[in-house]
C-alpha cells in the first residue's frame, strides 16, 4: 500500500499567495506541502503585472496589509536578488482635471496619516518625472513605495526558498475532516495528503476549495486584459495611471470598466491596462476592451500610438463583495485557513498575507488585526443569492466612492 504523504500544513494553490504562505509557514518551523492542479503561478498570478502597490488603496485594513507587504517584499528582494526582477520604480497617479486632482490630493492626505509616502506633483513637474507624458495634465501624486516584480519568476523563487514539498498536477477533490469536524488533510486525484491544517490559497477558485470543506466563501472572478508592446528603450519610468483607476478598483459594478495604466518593464515591453468586468470565466478575446485600453494608454503617452502591440493576455481577479481578502482561520471548520480573495492586489499583498497566516498558524499574535479579513463575515444566507450584492459588505472605513470622470471609455 502506498504511504500517504503527511505534514503540518497543506497549502492549496501555488500562485503568489500560496507561495508566500508556504514560505512564511516553513520559516516558522512547519512542514509544508504545497498542492496545485496546475503549475506554479499557472492561474491568476501568471496573468498579472506584478504590481506591489500602496497608491491605489484607501486608508483602512487593506492599506495596512499593503504597507506590511511592501516592506516584506523589499526584504525578500534583498535576499533573492535580481532573480525576481524587483523594481522599486514608484507609482505616479495623474489627474487630468482640477477636480480630479483635488480628489486625488484628498486621498493622498488620508494615506499619509496611515504611513504612505505620497508627494504632490504640480503640472509643470510631471514632465520631469515622465518626459513622454501627454501635456495638459492638472497634476498628480508620486508614490515612491510602489514597486514591481516579475510574477511568475517571483512565485517560483518563493516556492524554492520555502523548501516546501511541491505537488503540482494534483487536483484537490475534498477537504478531509475527522468525526469532530476538524481538518485532517485533503483528498486529491492522486491520493490523500494528511495534515491538521489546510490553507485555502486557491485565488479565483477559493470558493470551490471552501466548498470542498463544507463552507461558503463568495469569491467571484473579475476578468482583466493586458496589452504588451514590443520591447522599447525605457520611456515610461514609473507605473503611471489615471486617477479614475482607484474608483474602478473599488467599484461593485459587473459591467466593463477601463482606466489607463501604463508601465515599463525591465525587459523592455510596456504593459498596458486596466480593464475590469464580471463575465465568469469567459476567456474570449475582446477587441472592444483592447481598443479601450489602447486609447487610454495613448491619451497618457501619445508616443504609444506608433508602437506595436505584440500580444495580449488576460487573467481573473478573485473578488469578494467588500473588496477585502479572506485571511485567517475559519471558525466554522477547525484547522481550515483562508488566504484568498485579494482581487487585483494578490501579488502585492502576498507577503503580508503569508506572514499573517504563519503567525496565526503558530499561535503568534498577528502583526495586523485579522478581524476585517475574517472569512465567515459573509456567512448569511442572503449573501449567496447574488454574491456581488453590496448589502453583503462589511464596513470599509475611508472608502473612496469615485473620482470625477476623466473621459475613460
């Protein structure tokens, strides 16, 4: 009879969040098994841009998680070196109108009180930071703490650094529970893996993994496209985006939303986003979305009109109704932990999430209060009739409802 592998923790999902959970749990002394039905970074992580951002977050628990995460990312970059293509290039948020600039500076003032470095940039200073930026902008805010990694490389290196046992190509079909209801491992299509703790780091598929344990978690996919240009000399120095992007991130709408986001990469191509829409797991090519992305990018950087787009790709952001992830133990199932639902911020928030999960696993007091991220906060019957409905939200202090329109398509 084949012996079933066993350990202290099974992490389900080998994307960036799962990799970070494995890393910090292993460094806390736990024997970790990392399981994924596909390859490392084969899901949402592989469809991301690698952004590590504080600039797009309003004061509140997500921003605190982002601040913890960017600090940990900087530490890991020192340790792992150039392998993860860590680039602390900063973010520049641009306002096209005085009204948008006023809203942006109000947001920045609140962010500063939470510990964010946010520098007001007057209109005449914008071109010192971004010489190819379109003229006529009202001003902006510079966020030096924003950074970027190459997501698939970074996830692979976190897994390697963790020393966790990696089981790819292995589909979890059930979370095993004992007669008292506590976790005792997972069943897969290639046999059982036994452990007293299971961490659900399945990203967009977090709802399905939660259901395998008999609990509900209303994670929904939110599709986004990215355009990739031909390699260029470095012309875009920061991550540059329009102020309206912040409102799109916080929006509850299922409809298509686009706002221009442009950034260069160490390898030369320029990445162009961002779109958001809830269409399930539809992977269909959408020419209207790509046209909208291209139009928004050329409004910010007119030189891009003459640059070739070499390819496009898409990903699905794992979205929870209140735009906060589920992080921590699930009181409904002893031994079940969740680390999913980060929407488009999972790569940036992965390190903080992994650290908090490891602290909770070992009984150490977490560095941040996990209450806003508690996974059972949606555990009301009406929250599952329509998982995106706004009355299932918990309170989110300081939420920014919208910026004035900037003519986004």
